[in-house]
C-alpha cells in the first residue's frame, strides 16, 4: 500500500478516535497554502449525521490530529474546514521509505486482465498521423495498467481484411500478370516464389488502386471478386495476400519500434474471421439478424437514446463482412481465448458510434460475460495549423515516418554540438524527437484536439519532452558526479522548495489513480513537468555538491535521486526513452 494511502487510513482512524464514524476520507491539497498544505472538509458532512455544529466537530478532530507527530499547524476555519500540514519529521521518514524503493509509494490494484486494442494499422497502407495517438496513448495506458499490477495484453489488431487488400492484389495482378500466384496451373510451393514488390511499392500501389476504384466501376468489381477469393482462401490469391501481410507487417513493426510501441499480440481482423461462422450462429439463434435490402443488420437502438442509433451492419448487401462484424468476431475470439475482465479500445473519437453499436450488439448476443467491461477510449485529432487533420503540404496523407522526420529535423538543430559522432547524434535526436511528439500528444486531455507545432514541441524550454529529458539527464549527471560519496538517507529538508518537492513525491498515487480513472496521460505529463521545474528551481538556487554541511548535502543528493527515479519511472510509463546525453 502506498504511503499516501496509509496516511489517509491514519486520518480515518484519528477521526474515529475523535468519536465520529467515517471512512474513505482523504486529505485534499489545500487551495489556501497559507493555512496549510492540506485540508479536511469532512466536518460539514459529519455535522448532518451527528446533528452537531461543524465547527465543534472540526475542533474535536483537530485535538485528536494534534496528538500525532505526523501533523503540524492544525487549524480550524469557518464553517468547519480543518487545515493542516505534514511535519518535517514525518516527511523525512516518508522520503527515506520511498528512497529504499519507489514502489513503496505505488498502490497495487486488485487483479484484473485487460486487453488493450490500440494499433489498428492497416496492412499495405503506411501508418499515418491518425495512428499516432492510438499508438502513444494505448502504449502508455498499457504501461500504466501494468504498473498498478493489472495483467495487460496489448493487441495490434491489424486491419488485414477487406477490400483494401483486394485492391492491392488486383493492382499487382495488373502490373505483374505473369506471377505464379495468378497461374492456376502452378503446382509449386508459393513460399518459394519471389515477389518483385517491396513495402515502398505497396505505399504507392494502394493509393493508386484506391483512387482508380473510385473512378472505374469495373476495376472495383474485380477488386471485390479478389477480396472474396482471399476470404475464401483461394490458392494463389490467398498465398499472395499472406505474403503482402508479412511484408507490410515488418514495415509497420519498424515504425512502432521507433515510437517505442510494442504489442503482446499481433492479431488481425482476419484472425477473428475464424470465429465468423460461430458468431453468425449466435446472432441467428438469438434472432438478432434482420434482412434489410439484401443486407443483414442488427437493431441496436433503445428507447432511451437521445440521438439516432442506426442499426449495425452485419453483412453487407454484396455479402461482404462489415467492419463492425470483424469487431464482433474479435470480441468472441478474445472472450474465448483470453477471458479478459475488460477490453479497452484506444481509437479515434470519430469511431465512437461504431463502437457503441458494436458494444450493444455484443451485449445483446452475450458475447462476453455480463461483468466484462468494454470501454471506448476515444481521442481527439492532431491537426495542422489550419485546424484540419494534419496533412502534407500538397494535401496528402501525412505518414508517421514523415511526421517523425519533420520533428527530428527540429530536435537535430537543437542538439548539443559537442556530440561529434554522426551516428550518435542521429540516434539521440530520434529519441528526443519521439519524446517531443509523445509529450505534445499527452499534454492535452485525451479527447482534446491539438495542433502540430514542431518548433514548440521540440523546444528545450517549456512543457516539452526535450525539457523533461534534458532535466532528467542533468539530474543523472549530478548523481554521477557524487558517485564517490555515500549518500544513504535524508535527514534535513531545509528550504520550502524541498518541502514542496516532498509533498509532490508523496502525491504520486493520486496522479496515477486519476490518470487510470480518466484513461488520459495529461495529469502524468503535468506532474512530471511540475516536479521537474520545481526541482530545477531548487537546483539553481541551492548548493548540492558544494554544500558544506554534510548532512544537508547527503539529504539533497538523496532527494535528487528520488526525483530522478520518479522521472525515469514516469517517462517509461509514457513510453519515452532517456538518452545518456543530449
Ligand atoms: N484499422 C482501423 C482504422 O485504421 C482501426 C482499428 C481500430 N480497432 C478496432 N478494433 N476497430 O481505422
């Protein structure tokens, strides 16, 4: 249990001792710091239960609080607020406990298994800006959930099914009709056939085929037929499809690697299709499928709906399986293979309706146990300076590779010129660029849109990734310089900044639980920024290594170490790597 939780438990015991039944009362950071660091406002609600004036109740509690050596400066303010601060003696002991392990101040939650669906990359299409937030936020939520002890599986949920693949394969057939894949007489092993196509080609082929299909009805029809062949595992087409998936997957993986994003499961929509027949059976037996102009739909609206809730399209009129159905089949697959307690979908907010329909249909068909939580974790868009989704200069789709290049050019400019080795400079700049991107992505609340501003994001000053990295590296270098000194424990907290740093450190569990509750990383980012700038202020105004009083010097080094470790821990949660220098 975290120190903060223990402290709150103690508070509840004290209130009981004062003669009042209470539970789940927590210390709140005060908004009147002149009166105390914390506030308790339980006297007002207790007054109703005990038919007694809140001032008198507050007075009783105050007397009991004063008996504890943890609290100082306990005072009561009308109409019954209790203000209080933590004693230095207590803060020192708390910091020493955290120094022995930072995990002493992290709460472990009850066991739970969560699947997070946060990739959504589409095979044969380049990862683009729309995939950035899913990757960043999903990865960080996965790490955060692991930190509190949940069992978490991240699933890439590749878009490897449906018409785009049919289009790509059709276009390959047009360009390379002689390939063995299209020769029905070919009896050899397709795995041995070399394909004259790289991922770079795919990045050109898909947009080309997609545009063509919009202008050429016959071409579109051919693509549909091919999609159908793939879905029916027709020899040749199916083998080519598998090859394309593997080429594309490799490239997708390399971009995710750059972003420091990884998955436990690399399943795709096509893997869920093994469950399609069973899914259809369940829906049919429960009488949930209705015919509608040749298509099959599931009614998901209910009388409480305030806005229109269109039916879920189960099978399209051309017999193709819809996007919604791939998600339903995936739910069935996840329930059967992994028995999760929760499934989180970290997907663009614009897919909100899609997921509402899918979740409702899944409930109607009891695809998951009743207590399984399905959560849509929508996020806002990253826009260009024109306020519209970020595009290339000529209005094209901005790929993630290009986006990383743009920010990397900025971080490169700001890198310390003393790093001479070219390779090293490049690798450090990349790491800083990813930190810049991620911090900018996390700072606004998850559902808020934001504007891509490469200069601002890569600035060494301000609320940026580079600022956090630079400061963290400086803490480390200070600790390295002190490596010959033994620093074991804190005994003094001299300045108000040191005390405030201690309070901030103590508050970590609140930041973690709020972030998990909101499934947003903004609080963690703000917290990191606040604690880092507070430390930097302390660092510039006080002596650490050159401090003459040895006890104070030791205390300050330990404080630096705790803050350094905290930064490393939280940057890691955010999926941000820290270079050795920059
Ligand atoms: N591949 C989809 C897209 O690019 C996103 C998939 C999101 N996850 C899901 N389970 N539907 O729009």
